[in-house]
C-alpha cells in the first residue's frame, strides 16, 4: 500500500536519529492522533480513540526533524502510509508507518520561527568582529531593511549535530532548536 496521508497529532516519543549502513540520515518518532467530540448530554469535550503511527524521515528532512521536533509538540505530517503486519508467538500485530515527505509544527497550538537552509550554508561565527579601538564593528549589525542579510542569532549555547549529508557538523541553538547560521 502506498497511499498519501496527512495527519495532525502530537509527538508521543523522543525523536530517534540514526544513520543507515550506506550513510543515509534517518529520524523517527511516534505520533498519536486522538479524535475529540462534543458530548451534548454532558456538555463536555470527550476524547475518542487514539491512532498511533511511526513517522520515519530520511536525508535532509531527518536532520531538520531531529533538531526541530520535540516530544509533546503538535505537528502535521504528510507522507506515504504503509500498513504492515507480522506474527509473533501466535499473535498477529499491525503497525501503521508514515514515510514523511513533510513535517511541520501545527500553528493552531502555538507559533514557530522558520529558518531556511541552503545546501551550501555554513555555521556563522557568533562573536562580533572587534576593531582595534575595542568597539564592535557596526557593519556586522543586522539591518531589517536589507532582505538579503540574515538576522543575528540569539546568544545561547549551541550544540553540534551531524549534518544529514555527513560532510560536517551543524550548530543548533539549544533554546529555539534552530540551526545556527543557516541563512534565509
């Protein structure tokens, strides 16, 4: 089965990132979707059944999922649905998997700050250039009118994460989850 599906739900597990034997980056997490309906008899909202999916992503999407998606967040996932079954000790098990083509935060529940990645982007130095007089170089300041320029990163601790193509490490802002020096 190779049907396209779009699912809106919550991230139910930590994202597991890994690399295949051939060097392809992967990331996966469990996604839960619970129906809610209004019960007129009790005048309350009632939770219905929860459907569970394993969301799998590969290559660049896996890298972005790994540094952007956290347990408990509301997300939208679009991809190919695969239903599998297997038998173990006489019991038949079923699993629904989504090979993600797109993953994003559900803005119905909060706001997000998007950082666009380009294939040739490299992390920028966080420290400003200091002139001989000891004052920061003002040419490094961000001009909101200049749309080609990237706004400065917040001054927070950055953690190294492997680039999905495996050629270098990327720096991730640990507060926002954004890639440092990613460009727009």
